[in-house]
């Protein structure tokens, strides 16, 4: 599941921006500034009903539960995030 | 009654609705009084609107009663049929998990166009739960209305903060520690539902019978599909939902 319009692919480590005033506002607060891994690549989805305009490619990003909450179980939270919120996380950083 | 597909919705994105949103200030008690007052006003408005519809012949009381029943039925709309087919037909299941809506189109299930559909499968290793922490995104066009708690703030907050405790407290669901709990937080463009595990003691059942075992909770991960004996208990205890009062003309 990869395409030419999406910058990231499944398995890429990414970081969500802490803030992004011009980005898609439907990015939940609890994942902002958090590290995750690309879980699904959706490409550009048109959703004229809910959005004005077309947004950047969409991903479902997998976060360890411990990254986004105070719990330590080996569980995970998967959240839909648009590309403008993500930066690649280098393995050595 | 026909609901237009391009109807106005999602107040936070639609200026048309945004201007109608009221804000309340002051202490919690004062704000609650304000919200109570709003609810009364809206109820009044709704009653007037319903009467106008009936008077103009655009809807009948039977239409409204039927719609009310439909919205309050525990049975998920197409969810049961889809899941039963996936349990019975491995090829369809594979198509459903990989292509989502496309598989449904081939099956002939009526569906609107609320976003991309992703179906996540429960197994002995993974238990999936769906939420929309921002509002109430959900594949309405396929599954019908959400259960009331899906929109409740406590669910939307707790399910991503402490998912195991949340499903235990709210739904008496204890997920074995050997299973990974995966919570899917939908933000509008993708809509999710859970493919529950096929319950025990269902060998040899037809798809039609299997479909009845699928509860709306099991499609969100807040429960398991029913065993046949549990379904019989439920059916024995069934109570018809009561229609809200509409003022006489």
C-alpha cells in the first residue's frame, strides 16, 4: 500500500507537530508532539461534506499507549493524521 | 422520508450552523440552567416543525413513528449481514478487510459515502475498539445510529487514556492481557467498524441466523457478538421503545 502522492509508507517512524495553525484542525490534542509509526496509507481522500477544500494525504498513525497516556500496557492508539502534521523521525534521533 | 445526501451537518465546519451555536458562561450550575433552557427551546421548535410537516402533508405520523423505531432498534442496520457473511465466506472477509466499501458494493449493501471504510478484525491476539475523540465520526450510512454512549464525553476521553479500564468499567469487558487492545480514533475521513470474532456454538448456522448475533456494541468493540443462548435471553426481555410525545395539532 504505497502511492506516489503520499510521502510516507507503512512502518515509517514519524513525529506529530506540537502545533500547526494552518494544518487540518481535526488532529486530536493528545497526539500533538508525540511519536508514532505509519500504520495505514490512505492517500488524498475527498470529503466535501466535512471539509472545505482538499487536504494533504492522510495516514493512520499507530502510537504506543504509553506515548500518549500514563498507561504502560502494550496497547496502541491508531489515529488519522494528515501529512502536514508529520515529520520523519530519524532512527538515530 | 428522504434525507438528502448533501444535508447540512457538522456544526463546527458549517457556517450555516455555526451561527446558531449558543455559548453559556458562568458557574457550572448557571451553564447547566442555560443548556436546560436551550433543550426546552429546541424541543418546542422541533414540535412546531413536526406539526408543520404533518400539516403540509410532507410526512405522516406513521412515517415519524417508523423512523423513530428504526433509530431506536438495537439491531445494527447492515452490520449484522456484513459480519455474518464475513464469518461464513473467507473470500468475502478478505475483500472486506482489504477493500472496505468495494466489497460492500459487490454485496449490494446500501451505503452512502461517508468517508473511506476500514474494517478491523478482532482475533485471539487483538481486540479493536472504535472511537471519535473529536465528535462522533462513525459509519452511519452502513450501521445506522450510534449507541448513546459513543458520543458521551467520558467514553471519548477515557478510551484513549486508559482503554482497558474504560471497557471494563463501561461495558464489563475484561480483555485478556495476552491480547493487544487497539483503539482507532476516527477523524472524519476514514470510518471504522470492528469485525467481531465468531461466537462459540454457532456451527452450522445460516448467515441469516448469524446476523442476529451481531450487536451494535460488538461492531464498536464494546462487546462480543452474542452466543445463541444470549440472543434468546435478549429476545425474551425485549421492550418496544416508546415514541416521544408530539403535541396534538
